[in-house]
C-alpha cells in the first residue's frame, strides 16, 4: 500500500505515536513534536515540496529519499533523534541536506549514503557500516558533536567532514576495521 501526505500541515502531538506501513511520500509539512515517536516501516520519500521537522524520534526501517526539508527546531528540540534501524542495506539518498541533531545507525546490513547529512549534536554508531566511499554522500559533523559505539562493526567507510576546531576522533574505517 502507498501513502501520500500532500498539502497542509500534519502535526503529531505530544505523547502520540505513528506507525506507517507501505511506501510513504510527503509533499506537505510533517512535524514530529517532542515526546512523539514515528516509525516508517517502508521506504519514505520526502518530496521537493515536503518538509519533515523532527523534534521527537523518527525510526526509518527502510530507505530514505530526501528531496525536501529534513530539519528540526533548534530552539525546541531536546530529542530530535533520527534512527536508521532496518534489517537490509538502507539507502540514504536525495537531493537535499538531512539536518539531524541526534543520528543513530543501527543496522548490521549497513548503509549506503548517496546524499548529505549534517549532524549537530550526537552520532550513535550502534551497529552497521555507513558506506559513502562508493556512493558519494557527504557526512558532516558540526563543532562539539559527540560520538558513541564506534568500532569494527560500526563506523564510516569513506570520508567525513568536521567543522570547528574542537578535539574529535574521526569514526573512519575500511575493510571491516575501525582505524
């Protein structure tokens, strides 16, 4: 089943949750408020006219195509967690930047990064290797970003960018080994 959210504003209210099954496309404004969890069990496409504002928790179980706004409210957001947690290789693609304060990567099958991600607060490399070396995506960390769980089974296979001049250990590896 395919779902298309189009025009208008959909706001998920405090304490609510949403689980979607089937391919999901967004052409409107989708706001995930604090203390709210949304699970996309199938591919999610954020179209050019679409905006997803994540101030809660978003779980992506399949592929993401982001051609619109994927952001958060910097003044409100305490959580703003985006969790990629599938069971098969997840493709992260699209033409627009993903702005993610708290990124969690938890998929033993791994990730193929074809687009750009900007992480502003924390990246949890729970499980799975993010490959941008073969796919051209760019992963950027802002100043004072913290990292957790980086290791042989959870790192970046490729390059990353880091802004600022704070101390930082780059989560880079290759051939299944963290360097």
